[in-house]
């Protein structure tokens, strides 16, 4: 094989669509934009959500009330069948192992959840935030165990990384107070003699 023999995989490269180059190109004349109208013009078009002038959907629906959607907990869901395929017998499966294996990706997950879909015959030590009853039964039946991550792992190891609190230093004994010298009585001033 030589360098000039190397070619891309079939289907990975293709010619771009050349519009406006005659009707035989398949997208000639109107270039796939139709015959007339606002969206056929260069630079034309309507903004996102525009419904031709009628009241748009985002104004027709009420916005009353409160929703917890923004505060929901998003779990990365993995089945026991996936664990069976991707890990060896006796492995310890936690978030770090799942990320190293490429099963869990991205930073948008708040935890790991294991579901019981699939068959399991290997013995695993599973450390996950949530495990369904079916998954727990299959893991324990295969001889494995399930547990929740420790607080150190949940907080990103901040507790373990933080320096131990410094012990209060022992206070040095205060120096003994020097004995006060006996103060001599001040000499008494002579009383003024009465004038004769």
C-alpha cells in the first residue's frame, strides 16, 4: 500500500449540493425555495416562533404556577446488561469506573442509577446513588453487593482533601510575676510654723 492508495471510507465524502446551476442539478431554478414568497427571498424569513400573525403558542398557554422541573435530579441510567457486557467478573463499579469505560459522559448528571434490564451472571460490587429493586435482586443473586457512595465521593473528595484542623497550640505558662519591691514611704514635708 502506498500513500496514493489511501482513500476515505465509502460514503464519508460527497459533493456538496450546487444550487442554481440548471434544472438538471435537481435543485436548480428556485434552488429548493419554492416559487415566490417571503422565505424565497435572499435574507428573507420570519423569526423563530412566528405563526403568521396569530397569537403564538407561548402567549396562548398560561404561565401560572410553579414547576420543579429546573430542580429535578438527573441520573445517568445504566442497565445491569450493560455492566455484564463492559466489566469483568469481580469488578468494583462506581462513577469513576463508568466514566473510564465511556458509559457515563458529561457533567450534567447528578448521580448514577442502575436498572434491572438484561441478564447478569458476574459478581459486581456496585456503588451507585440509586439501584432499582430488580437490579438489586439480580446483583445480589449473582453474589455481588450494592451500596451508596460515601460523602467524600459525593462532595468530590473535598472533605478528604481538606487539611486537618490544626490542633490548638499549648499556651506557654505565664512568667512568674516579679515580687513587688517594698515602696519606701515618702518623706513628710515639714508643717509650716505659725508666724509669731
